[in-house]
C-alpha cells in the first residue's frame, strides 16, 4: 500500500515573503515543475505529487509513494535541494536551510509537519491514516510494468 | 586527525574472542541513583586502548537507551539533537525492522511480555572466558545495581537472562560460519584510505561532515557524543528444527540431480550466499573450498550478474550488495554496519524441536541508525533496492525475513541455467524476541553521565 506525505506548513505573512511566494507561483510551471518531474520520475516510487498554497497562509507538499518514509525523504533532500530550500524560506518558523540540510534534521523537520490523515491505514503497518487506493498495494514499478509493451 | 581509541568502548573497535557473554538489562531508579551506578561502573568499562588478550574477566561495556539518557537527567536540549531513529525507538520503526503486529515478532510480545521496551534504560554486556567468571561478573554488577536502586529487567518467564555462548568457534545455529566480512575501518585522516577502507565517521559520533553526516552534528551535543556510537541490540530466536526440515525437504526437490545431503548443503548455501564453511558461492559455486572460506575478494556485477551462482535474495547479497547496481532512490550507497553477536542456547541437530530457546544475541553498531541499520533491515524485509530484483521486488531475505510483513512474497527465486527454480511459501526461520536502540557512550559522555 502506498504511503502519503501531507506536509503542511504555515507561510510567513510579511510583505517580502508574500511577494516571494507570488514569484514562486509565477515561475512554478516553467522552472520548478520540470525539476520535480525529472527527480520524481527517476525515483520510480512516487505515484502522485503536488504543491498547494491555501489562501497564502499555508503551503502543502502532498505525495503518495511506495516504500519507506525515511529513504524517500532523503531522496527529496538530495535531489530537490533548491526546491525545498525555497519552500522552507517561505515557511514561518522554519530553521535556516544550512541547519536542516542533512539527513537527520531534514527528516525530523519535514515529518514534524506531516499531517496524519483521519482513520487508519489498512494493511500497511504505518500510522499515516486512511488512504484509498484503487490499485491495492501495487507499486509504481508494478503498475508501469503492466503498461509496458508485451503486457 | 586520529581517533584516540582510549576514548571509545572496545566493543565498537573489536569483535571479542571470549567464548561466553551475558547481557544484563536495567531500569534506572529515581534521582541520581543511575549516575551513582555509572560512577562505579565506569572504571570497569573496557576501552579500546586496552590489551584485551591478557585482560582479566570480564570485558565490560554499556549501552544506554534514549529513555535511559533521559532518566539520567541529560539535558533535553542535547537529546533533541540525537539521531531520529534512536529517539523514535524500535517500536515506532517496527515495519522497517520487520517486526509487524500480529506476527511472532510483534513488539507487543517482546521480552516474553515481562516488561515494555521503553522500560529498558541500559544494557551491561559482560564477556568472559568461562561460565564461572561470567557468573562472578554478573553478581558483581547486580550488587552494584542493587546498591544504587536499579531494577534488573529479566527478559524470560523462567527467570533466566540472556547469555551468549560459542559452542563451536564462530558457528551460528543454522551452521553457518560467522565473522568473515567486517568493514576495514580507517581510524585516522592522516593518509588516503586504501581501497575498501571505511571512514571511522561511519561508526563514531562527534565527527560529522557533509560527506559522512551523523547526529548530533555539531555544538555541545556533538561534543557530548564524541567517540560514542549507536547500536541496535537484538534478541533473535532461530527455529533450527524448521530450518533443518526445510533443507531436507526442499533441497532434494530443488536439486534432484544431487545426493540429498549435498542438495541440502547447496540450498543452505544459496540462502546465505556462502557455503556453511564460509566459501562464497560467487567464487566456488559447486562446493566449499577451505582455501576460500574466509574470502571477501569478490563482487557481483561482473562475476555473477544474473545470480546463477549467488541468488539475488541470498542473505549476504542483501546486507552487503558490494558492487550491485542500486536504485536511484538509494542515495546513501551501500551501508555497512559493525556486527557484534553471539549465539545463545544449546545447539540442535535434526528436525524435531526440543523447545529450547536458541538464536542470536546481536548488536549492530553505527553512527547513523537510519542509513546503517534501518536501511539494511528494510532490505531484508523487502528486496527492492536494486534493478536486479525486478523479477520480484516483494521477495525477502530467505533466512531472516518475516513472512507476515504486508506486501511481501514468501518465494525464494534460485536462478539456474536453463530456467530458475522457485521455493514457494518460505517458512519463518527467525523471529524477534526483543530490541533496544542503544547509545554506547565514549569517554566524554561517560564522564558526564557519571558526574
């Protein structure tokens, strides 16, 4: 069963930070999306990923992925450092990037802001809340394999 | 820069040769009693600059849990800088360990239900030349604990404690030879590391760098932890009767061209990746070779890329995949850990269980629990870290996997010329009876904790 990351963080409300938030939104399609696309495709374990801003007050990084949350988080840090550095610079109370740009602190910080969904996860053993999947516990690799030539 | 080994517990640096060990678990009392206990104990702790062979019994080391450090009154501001996995504790990462609920490894059943894992504050490890010497050392530590109001946690319902014993030198209960492959650690920065040598920063705290990070990474917490390391203390039961029965039934079925005894041995080798004398299958796929029994000079990428000699899921190919290509998600490379373990319980021959508790008292040491232990146990649980597993990324380590983990397959694929064979429905051969995450303090931390 896939896991979920529901990173939800409050955004700084000062004018400069809000301006930088608007700049991020403006360049997201052309400059940020391609970088995320490349990294997540390379991982072969992310089902879905998106970044949301709620009323300019909160930012969310939402993903569904296969496997273990610790290895996944470290992959994010090493493959997408500029993306996370930029996002965290907009987050209220986030430590300076240089303080969390290491495996331990990055994991602890991101997971301190990872919201658990309501309910319980069936058959996963992880306590990340309920999530429906039409594909049972099929992994990204297995799903892609079904669509490869010859299948 | 050179590590002062006198500031490191000897257990971290050396795999002791003493034939018997005891592992005493304690819960600190209220107030300063834990520190008083350590103040007396610290002078008995064996540090790595000691001459071990002539040293009198016992060799003594101590590991302290996160709760234990808290009970000793360590500044919470320091503790918050420690390794995330260490702080979470084994019950919180039970999925990665393979110890899932409602299986025989369920953490709810650990320590035979006599106490909670969270109650463990420290483990005192004693190594001796004889049972009598071990008993004397045990009594001495117990006396010290009693004086200082520690509570000993007895992990068995029959009142016995965990005692390791080599019945046959370096032979584990399934008959495999242990102690062949250890990291070659370079303890200084004075010259370039030779090929294959591993930086000491993988095993000692307080020297974190960008290339080799550990937690605490910097500041007073890193100074406190300098020359310490983390460890996972594991009590693992081994079902020898089930293992022998499995070999005797599946070996001849898998290799009908061989006499039954040879078929059993070949299956045992396929599961481990080495013959039971230690000979690597990659170097000698047909039979054990005493000349090669201690060999580590081999790889997989070019010598056995299709797993015809050593199956991809063989134990040693999982816990040390050497030059096997890794998935992009594995950004840390191949993790190495220090194994310090000893069998416990009397040996068993044959396929009828005698009800005796036997297995492995293991310690797995490293400076980064996530990278060096959590990752490896995750790979044991599910072989999904390399493209070589694309045929079945739900497969497990055939020896140590817990078949009850959701999303895993109990099949063991054995590639063979002309078509591979698959063992269906692997039984459980091992289950976990207890686990604690430890901090093995170096001299700085020992001095502060005993203050």
